[in-house]
C-alpha cells in the first residue's frame, strides 16, 4: 500500500505543482547565478546511491558539505523562504515516482557523512527508502546529531505503518519541524567572482529539509 500511495501522490503532486516548480526554477535563476534545480548524490535504500533533486537555495560556490556545517551566508534570500516553507523539496516528488525515495522515511544523506551512514546501518535504517519527510524531521532532529537521528530512523524502519506515515505527512504540511539548519557564523560573501565550473550544481544536504 505504501508504494502505491507514493506513486499516486507523487504523480498527482507533479501534475498539480509542476507549474510551481517551473516558476520557482526561473525565479531562482534570475536571483543568482546557477541552475534552478540541482542534482546531488545521496545515499538511499540498502546503502545504494542515487541522484536527488532539489530547488537550489544556496549560492553556486557553496562547499559540498552538510547544511549544519555550512554558513548561512551562502543561503540566498529566495532560498531562505523556500527552506522555511519546505518548497525546496518539491522536485523530490520525481525521486518518489521513480522509486528512489518515499514520501516518508529517513532523510537521504551525503556519501561523505560516514558517521551517520554507519549508525544507520547499525540501526537498520537503510531497510526502507529515504523520504521527503520523516519522524526525526517532524521532531526537529537533524543530521548534526547522527547517533540520535539514526536511532529514530531505525525505529521508524522497524515500526512503520501506513497510517503513521499519513500522520507524519499531515504534521509536515501543518508546519511540523523546522527547515534545514545552517551555521550562523559569517562565511565568504556571495559574489560572482571566482565561481567554480558552471557544471557543478551540487548543494549541501543536511538537516532534514522538510517537505514542502
């Protein structure tokens, strides 16, 4: 039932919100240099990697690190709004439709987040598809607490149910949890000089970036 619901909901969401995703991509490109939607490698079910899609919320020159390790100065003005309302996750409906993600599950991490990956393996969290939202995200627990996050993700994998997923989706849509946390310390200014290769469209992953 979970997979059927994922397919139906993601297909409906892409049809209903495709125009919004396109509009946001245009606005993002107009605000700052770089793509409107970026691709990034993440770790999914059974530890296999896949390409995750998101609206770009940070400057193109942002280091490829977890969000909680990245300075808030890299977040663009529009990006801050998208993260606040969780709209940056909308393109992941495509990942859900493809079977790489689910609407609900552990948030996918970067391959370089080895401590979190090891903890999740020990807790059995990789037995399920990663999600756009999940129990840890609704509770405001992010990837800066890998051991605690892995325990919650493992418990979800063992005790998941369709109705529990529905509750988490409704809590997320109602504003449960927070957006991805970034460091408050000042970082390099966002400028157009010394930009990296335009083909680099990576952006930090990190704290549960909740669904829109």
